[in-house]
C-alpha cells in the first residue's frame, strides 16, 4: 500500500452528467476552439470535415459561469444557451480525408478561423462568408 494512502478516506464517486449534449455533428470530432476575441463563440469540427460555429444566446462575461454556480442553480447552461450553425462542410480537393483535426480562431480578428485537416490541408475561413474557405492550401503530402 502507498504510504500516502494509509488512513486516507476512500475516493468518493461523483455523478458527472453532461449539462448539454449536441447531436448536430454527423460523426465524432476532436477539433474545438473558443474565440478569445468574441466571448461565447466556439468552433467545433468533426471527422467528416464539418465545422459548426456556436454563439452564446446571451452575453458572456468573464465571471458568468462562476456566478451561476455560486447561485447553485441546477442548470446554468442548457440546449438554448447557444445558437449553433453548421457553417462549413467538406469541400475542395480533400474529399477523401476531410477530417478536421485542429481549429484556431484568430487572436485579433473576430471572424477569422483556421482549420487543419487530414491530407495536409490548411484552410482559412471568414464566418461572415459561410460555406467556403477564403484560402485553402495543401501544405503537406499526408
């Protein structure tokens, strides 16, 4: 037995239910990024090349989440907390391997988003122009 564990109380089991489940993506995905320029804006992507833009349905201030939990409300966030738009789908020369593996919002521009896909494709989007990338470049062979 570990000396640090001797006499320690057993670990308690915690109920960890999601506060919100989104089923709008057609498949699993790993790419996600919060905008640092626009509070409450989130981008998510999936393995089929779809990118969805989330915008908070109410103003988001730095202390909102902490303030909600301090009030001990049951559900500080719900399915009505965000307006989610399926903004981009797989397109162009990378239809065989469209999985979006990384997303990054611009640190300066509120509407500019970059994605990195399997197949070595990097795309730059402007969310004011849904449906197409502003720049698309193959930077690697795989």
